[in-house]
């Protein structure tokens, strides 16, 4: 069980690390090329594409949940047909609905944003197919292929975008067209490996269509609420404070998101399919043991990351952004903590997903989204982007509390408070050390940042070993994988 998780976790690292690295590399370029207003409009388009993709995301979740069932029953062709046909219908409906809204609101959103939104529709179409096909690769545990296509998407998007901006003079629109070209090239190949020859003539099973819809509809509503929870602040900032503040807020938010949420995504990607497989094949008890260990690993990796990012926030923002964005470093600790809460609550969702109680997940997310929306309406007009960050962490904390309370009515697993205490103490000591000496080593901000990260890692893991937190089995597994990786590199 641990071997599978660690193996998949390590395989998923390129799929999360490379896009995050590309995103971080892109920020200094974009913030120096474009004004906060232009960058703010670009972020609004990306956010809109995210909304549409989130709605279609119910199909990806269904693929992960029901693929083992159809595989066991040798009915995968039926499942392929069911998923892709629903995807086509969903994309068409969303495009019609979105274009009607954009056409109506043209006079109010400005010409630049209006034209960028149309490019965003094209990005959405290809992204929707790419994401669902990627979920098939995850469900099949073809992790190397999944990672390869994800890396391709992020790297080629950057290359094509820079070519369009610098060589062909496309301006901010070049960033969107770059992603379109990247997806167009990748889609035929990912289709081949995820599905192959598509069974168009396979009849759709109405009985299972109903079950799939019943499982997925709450997730659609939950995804809409998740948008309110995580992305609506950009639109409210635009409405109350203007695109300039959207740009400033998004720069630091993006950096925080690419670090903490990267780690949370790694846990979700690697543990999700394994957890469902254990539930279907080995039963509830083994599943609970697995989730308990995943929660502990999440704390070991993600809690110190939040502390380190908070302590090093000002240095990171000063290095990665232009001067007009420097002031936004203050939101980094809030966004990082919110990302930690968001990732942690997904672990508590596990039991509700296994028991198909997705309606309860929907209720929790909707309540958190409404809380976030209400707080934003009250606070953003007066306090701007600092209020947006504060309401985000508050809403995610509420969501975590709700998921803990609801999920433990159906699915109880052991949570190690002893481990939490040791991890928190180790993270605190690391934060104090990095904060004390991280800015006085040299006169170079970049060197001090790198040194602070290295010193922080050393202090944190030293504290964990002094407190005897790592278990012998975990050390043995990590040693084995490390030895294999070094052997592969040497070969």
C-alpha cells in the first residue's frame, strides 16, 4: 500500500512540478511585459476558462470513480462512449450559454476583455477534452503518460506564447493562443493512449447513465460553488476596485497557488485511484488505514511548506515580480494557509466519495462559497485585495471544518494528533531559524532565498528525526526508491 502510494506520488511529481515551475517562470516575464490592467484582463479570461472547465470536471471525477467498476465488468467500451458523448453535449451547452452572456455584456466589459473572452472559449473547448482524457490515463494508472502530456502542455504553452508575443506581436492574446496550439498538437496522441478507437455505435446504458448523473450532479453544483469559493474574488475585485488590483492580487496569489496547491494536487492525483481500488478490492478497513497514512504524509510535507512560504514571502515576490507588484507579498501567508486547508479537506471527502454521498460534499462547498461571496461583498469595496485573501482562508477553514464534521458520520479513520504536534513543532523551529538568518547571509536576495530554503529543509527534517516521527517502514521505502532513482540516473 505504501509502496504503491510513494511510487505513484513520485511519478506524479513531474506533472505537478514542471507546470508550477513554468508558471513561476512566466510571472516575472508577464509582469514586466504587461501592465497590471492588461495582466488583470488576462487573469479574468483564465479564471472564466477555469469556471467552464470546473463545470465539465464532473465527467473527469466520474471517470476516476467508475472506471474500476466498468473494468471489473469488462464494459470499458460502454464507459468510453458514455463519457465522451456526455462531454460533447456538456461543452456545446456551456459554449452557447457563455457566448450569450458575453454578447449581452459587451458594452460593460471593454473591447480588450471582450475579444480575449472569445479566445478563452477556444481554450476551454480543447482543455475540456484534454482534461477528461487525462483522467482516463489516471484511472488506468498510466502515470508516465499522464505526466508526459501535462509537462508537454505547460512547456509548449510557454514556448508558443513567447513566440507569439515577441516574434509575431500578438500582445496579451498571444498567451492564450499559445495554449490553444499546445493542446491542438497533444489531443490526437492523448486520445490514442486514453481511449484508442472510439466505439461510436455502442448504445448508452440508461440505467447507469442515471446512476452516473445522480453521482455527478452534486459535483457539478459543488464545482460551481468551488468557483465562487476560489475564483469569484477576481471578478469582485474587478467590479469594485478595477483590473489594476486584479493584476496585483493575482501575481502573488498565483505564486502561492503554484506551490501549496501543487502539493495538494500531488496527494489527490496519487491517492485517489489507489484509494478507490483498495475500497473496491480490499474493503473498508484497509481503505481507512490508507487514508490515515495519506493524511499524515500530507501534514509532513504541506505544513512546513506553508510556514516556509510565509516566512520567505517578501523575498520571493521581490525576485519574481516587477516593483509595482511588490506590495502584494502580504497576501502570501493567507493564500498559502487557505491552500493547505483546501488540500486537507479533500482527504476528508474520501469517505463521502466512496459512499457516493456527493450531495453532502455539494452542500459543504455551497455553504463555504456563499460565506466567501458574502464576506467579499462586504469587505472588498473597503479593503481591496487584502480582504479577498482573508475571506479565502476563512472560507477554506469553514469548508475543512464542515468536511470533518460531515464525513465522520459515515467514514471514520484514525488521525494522529501526536504526529500533528511533532510536525507543527518542527515547522515552527524551521520558520524561526529561516526568519532569523535567512536575510543576513549575503547581500543577494536570490542567494539568501536559496540558502533559506536549504537551511529550512535541513532544520525541519533534523527536528523530525530528533522527535522520532519517521517510521522504519517509511524510511526503508524511501531509501529503496531513492536507490532506484539514483541507479537510473547513473545508468
